[in-house]
């Protein structure tokens, strides 16, 4: 039987409004990280508070990858999304064909939870991607 599982434990949490990416806020200096860290790299404080990260951000930069892990068809667009929390998140980009014409630096993007790839047994590995905001999901 085929299954679906998250690519990493702890990346997603339901804070009361559906699944969101889980960031960690440093209790001492207030910096925010994704994924959460055991120790703040800036001030070495521990005990980060788990917070929901915004679903929307700005496309900071993008490129096309021609290589990937097995089960992930190439080529595929990748990019960095700048979130209001002040962090830049690496992400696969989706629902943006033809990506080289649709994607524009500075455009608003929205997080979706989708299959990233299938493993050798055909199980779905689920993670986050970003798509242009405002488009009808298909
Ligand atoms: Zn800190």
C-alpha cells in the first residue's frame, strides 16, 4: 500500500488555521529561523518558541534545476521566498508554467503543501512549495 509522509518531521504544525510552516523565534534576540534550531546561531540562547510562518512571501530570486534526487522529475524551478518574518526560504516553485515567463522577482508567492517526489516504493513524500499568489489552484 502506498503512503504519504512529510519530508521532515516538525516542519508543519497546525496552529489553529490549518497546517503552516513552523518557525522558531529566539526568546532572547527575537530572530526567526526555519527550520527551528536547538540553539540560536546569533546569541546562543535555547528554547525557541514555535511560531507559524506566513503563507505568503515575495519571490527574491529563482532559477531552474536540471538535477535532483530520484523521483523528482527535472527540470524544475527553484527559488528563495522572502517572508514577512525576515527570513529567506529555499523552495521548489510550482504552478507557474512557463516558469521563465511567469516568474518575476518581487512577485507575491503563496505556500502550498504538495507531493515533492515519490520514493523507490512509490510512496509520496510531501513538503512545501510556493506558487504565484492569486492563481486558481488546480
Ligand atoms: Zn538569539
